[in-house]
C-alpha cells in the first residue's frame, strides 16, 4: 500500500462521518419543523437512516446534538440575513430591521418552540439562546449607532429594550399569545422599536 493511500482513506472516513452527522442534524430539525418538538433518539435515527448506535457514536448525548443543531440554525439564519445600511433614515432602518427580524424569527420558530420546552434542563440550549441574543445585540449596536450615541447613561437600557422586543419570547407572545399574523406582529415590533429610538432621536 502506498503512502498516498492512507490520507485518502482517512479523508474518506472523515467525509462519511461528516455526512452522517449532517444527516442526523437534518433529521432532528426536520422532525421539529413537523411538530415533533421532543423527538427521541430512536425517531431521529430512523429519520436519518442510521442505527441508534451510530447516532450515539456521533453524538454522545442530546446536549451535543443540541449544540450541532443550534449551529445549523445559526448557519441558516446567516444565509438568510441581508445587511441593512446604517446610513438609511431612522424610519427606514427600523422598518428594514423589523422586516428582517420577522423573517428570521419565522425561520427559527420550530426550533425556538422546541428549545423553550427543554431549555430549563439544558445548559446547551441556554448557550444557544445566548448566541442568538449576542448576534441581535451586535446588529442593534451597529445599525442604530447614531441614535445610541445620543442616549447617554441610558444607552445600555435602550439596547436591552430593543433586544427584548426583537427576540423570540416577544415574537412568540405576538404570534402565539395574541394570535397575530406575521404582518401584524411585525407592525407591533416596528412600533415598539421605533418608539424607543424616536424618543432619543427627538431630544
């Protein structure tokens, strides 16, 4: 056997392992999107077309699967994200921001609902949520930098308020709690975010 054959064989095994892991993550998210918010290992393995042993060989427990699935959800959000120019007038920035948040929140809705059920007993799901919060906070800091610069000592509180209005719990209240459609829920978000920022911009 030549030396060159060894890396090729290792690379082949690595590629197969990556495909298997991807199939398991895809199966996990697919079951959730279909309404199975607490899919078992058996159901995930069956959907992925692998044995239960293979599932737990690739993921030592549900926490490691939550980590991989959470990373895939973030990747999907990144692919759907479209930058908004901070140079736009405030009203247009608020509108564009809320339209995008509504679209991305609808994208993650199934996994967010599933995470809500298990997050109290899952450290990984809490870490996943913190990553979403961090990304939204970073976007707010950049997109509304001009207005935030005028907020003085209340800057941190203003950012927190916009983050809270932009995240899944608020969206879930609008959609699931109040029964609003996507457009109506987005309009409420825009009214909230716009009012918070307009108060600063008007001073």
